[in-house]
C-alpha cells in the first residue's frame, strides 16, 4: 500500500483492510488502558480511534489489545528446532518479533549456518532479526567447527534482517583490548552491540561498557544488575530453561529503571515453550510477582523495540506495524488472537500458518567422531591410592558453576566415579574436525546413580558431551548420538534407553516441535529413572562446556578456570 493510500484510510476517506472494534488498548506509550478501535491497512496501523470502517470488521467483545511481544535475545537452536518450527511454538503465544543470535549453528557451520537460519525464517510470518555472532569460537579454549573474524562477519552486513553484533562473550578480550575483538566492535560501530559479561564488576565493567557494548543478560543478583545499569547497560532479564533469573531481578524494576529493562528467553527447550510459553510467560510471571501489567508489557514491547531501533513496532500507533496480541484480561495475559502485519497468524493457542519442510541438506553430517577410539577413563598415574581433583559443581537453575575439589579413588589405575557422593565422570569429545581431542573431568550435581547421558548440544562449541557413572554407559550414549548425526541420548551399560536425533547441525530436529517435546519428555523421564535430581539435566549438561561463564567448565582441550580464563590440570 502506498503512503497516499494509507493516509486516505487514516483520514477515514477509504475503508481499512481490517477494523478491530470494541477493544481496550494497552497503550505502552502513555500508560493508559482505554476503549477504542484499531484500523489496519497494508499491514500497518492506519488509525486508533472511532469512525473507521473496513473490508473486514471484528468485534473483540471488550478484550484487551497490546502490541505484539518481542523477545530481546534468543537462541532459536535451543528449541531443538529450526526457525520455521520455532515460530509455530511462539507466535500463537503472542510473540511477533524475536532478535536471535545464531551463534550455536555458526559454531558448527559458520556463515553457511547463519544463512540457513535466515532463509528458513523467511517461510513463516514471525519477524526474525539476527545479530551477527561475535564469538565463533567463544574463546581459544575450545575447538569449534568454524571461526569467524571481523572480515567474515562483514559479509553479513548486507542482510536485511541483520541488526548489529550479538552478545560479546569474550569480555576478557574486550577489557584487555584484544585486537581481534576490537576489530569486530569497529566493524559494527553505529549498530547495536549486545553484551555478555557474567560477574563483571568495577573497572573491568567500566572498560567493557566503554567499548560501546549496550546490554547484558547474564546478571544473577540485584546488586550485579544494578551496577550494570549504573554503567549504562540495558538490562535483559532472562527466564530460560537452564537459567531462571526473573525472581532474583524483579525487585530491580521500578519507575526509575523500567525503561532500561527488557525481557528475554535466551535458551528455552520445547517443553517450556509449549508448556509455560515464551515472552508471554515472563510477562505473566512478572505480573504474578507484583509488577504492574502495563510495565510488564512495556518491557516486552516498546523497550526492546527502542533498544534495537525498530521504530516501526513496539506500540499500537498510526504508521507502526499491525503486530497485535488479543487477550481476555491484563492480570493473566494469554493470547487468544495474534496478528502480524495485520494478518491473523495465531488463534486459541494454535498457529494459523504452515511451516513446510526445512531445506537442511547442507546442515547434516556434522558429527566426525570415532567413538571406539575415545578413551573415557581417566588415568591415575603413580602409586597414590587417591588424588584430589577439580570438580565442576552444578548450580541448579543457573549457568554458572562452582569450582570444587574432591578426593577420588583409583580402580585398576583409573579414577573412579562415586555416585554415592554424586561424583560422576564427564568428557567432551571434539566432533567437528576429527582431531581426537578429549577433555575429561568430574562433575557434581547431575545426580545419576547409574548409566550416562550425552548430547551434541554443548554451548557454544557444540562438541559431543557425555557424563555418567561408568565408561561403558558413556560410550553407549556417545555412540548413539554420533551415529544419529547428532542428538541427545540416555544409556545404561550397552543399552540405549532413549534417543532424540538432531540431524540439523547436531542441534535441531527436522520433526514437528510437538514430536520433539515428546521425545524430550521421554529422555527426561529416563534420566530421572537413572537417578538425576535436576529438572532439566540435558540443559544443565549442555552448559558444562561453556568456557566463558564462571567458574569451572570443560572443553575438548581440558578444564577451564573461567575466572582466570586459562586451562588448569584435573589433579590439584
């Protein structure tokens, strides 16, 4: 529709494509809730008020209308499905725009993986924007399937859906002025540059903010988050599957701070997306925690739109996109209808569009591992019957881990797991280049009493990660995911108890998200039968290799002391 035609509709001289009547508008611009009408033409809001008529007119019976919800930061790959299938899960829940960082698939397939995500996203109405992955690999302390420098990322500058530079995870590199990191910042000067700086404080945080980085989503305490706000960063409050920070940070939201805060989901698996929801879940949780509904919705609409300079959305006003969520009441907003660009795309929790079949041929066959040659046992050299070793300590519902120590005994010259103390073996096997690299260590917090669990989802390098009680179970679980071309598995002895294949880059399924959820639920049930005490053991396992989140992690190169940002020996 041309601008003169839109103006004619706005003046009431020409019928709109759609008029929504008898509604109560959540006006995030003024903080008002008012009875009005909304006229839509050419996918845009032509007018808000009375006196409009349209080709189609719908009486909403006094229901509430808000702008469509915006997820400020999400890794679509964590849904275990590609963008076209992810859209089927989130759009019916009121999410109309997401800003995604495809660094998961980029760490496997580089620029080719990013372009796969962009092209797949074109097949659905969900507005998917991309930030260029800044850390592929996340650090030199792990082996990834690709490496992207500033020159590589510059090739993405012409992509119409590119907003800026994604979470700059190498905060030590920023603070120290690493030339490679600074080159990436320079390449995206003038665009939005998002951050990732867990636990950073003081002068180091000041240096990070001074580099032009604009946000952070890794705060786990109110004091950490407040310091980042004081340094000029926009705060993304996260409620993911493996990292739940909303309750801890909600007291920070006030009249003085709320315009500098957004919601994000970061990493959500199918069970949470289809059960709890997406950004809509955070809005409801915040309202349930005492936040004013207007503020909770503003953090999901206007704030992220302004942060990312998307002036065409985030509010219901003339000239903006007709991205709308219709719901019964503001105390418990659940989408009954969802419009994107004026088109009804979700109704009563179901998508009103098809995804088709993803064209993922080039993203397959990404697991290059000979499991028979992998040694999962940990040699205990010398005559000492026991040794003190470093242990990764899982913190429930958080991505950070503790750096613990424990004494382990030797059995036949090899270190023994001790499930009685929840002391399991863990290994990370390089799967991209066939290097044969294997990092080995110990972990506490998974709770397995027998068997093993494994996956090719291991942030952010996405090598094959496996943890278990004995090497036979570990080898069985690892072999199952390798032979499937990637996936998640649970095993006991030589028996595979459950397997979810993820053939797209070893990260995503080519099946409907409902089927992925069923297989994931089965895996979770089996892991609990094996003794795991965690709600999401596979999500917890996947982050035990992320060497840029404190305090102790494991990659294919060995144990990483994240606080010192260096490899450390297993034996103390």
